[in-house]
C-alpha cells in the first residue's frame, strides 16, 4: 500500500486526509486492522464506495483489529450487527444504511446515538445519513475501477473530521 503524507483537506480546514492505494482484498483487510489501532469508543466511521468496493472487507479487518466476537459479514438484511469485544476494547456496531433512504430520523430506531459513546460504529452507505451523530468522524471513500470486475486496485481516501482527528497521524495507515 502506498500513501502520501496526510495533508489538511482544503475544502474543510478542520479535516485531515490520507490517500492509500490498496491492491487486494487482503490489503484492504490489513488496512482495517491498522485503522482499528487508531479507533476508540465513541468513534464513528463512515464507509462510502460502489458495490463491491471493499467496505465489508475493510470492516472485517476492523473487527479483527478491535478483537471482537463473531464473523463480520454484511448486515444488509438486518441493517445492524453488534460485535462485542473479546477483551477490554469497545464493541463494534456495524451498520449497513443502504436500504435506509432518509437521514438520521430514519436511523433513530437503531439507537446509534446511545451506542456511540461506548462503541466503535461503522456505517456503510452512511453519507448524508449519520453525520449529525457527532462532529468528529472518520470518512473512508473507496474508489474502484467501475466495470472492470478483475481489477482489485482500490484508492482509499481517509478523511478525519473534527477535533478528535486533528492530531491523529493518518499517514500510519499506509505503513
């Protein structure tokens, strides 16, 4: 995996970004394991990308890195899964907001605001739906070559928004 230094995002002076090239599903999962080392209870992670971009693969790596119970699979049909910690770390709440059309109002039944302080919450397809949960969040935008199903290369743009991420070196994700 390759990445330049994590510059400030000129569109949002409070945001820090890193760009990472991922060459395989195994590298995407490894990126998730490295990202888990930066996460703590109260963190919201939003994953955006085309179908098949690697959002669930990334979350599987996060789950491994956080040391949670249960196989991390796509929660598309159940909307959300909670994976308790096997140690002293936070649980992982994995949400798939693909089928949810509205914003935060439609997601209120999931009680994400209640879970946020004690958990790491990862929301696939959450853009435009969960930003109101917190001023501090991590947004991963995963780009893949659309139409070329044999191309495993992904470009991941990681943007840390808010005070929580202002001092975090996202460049360690490319190690």
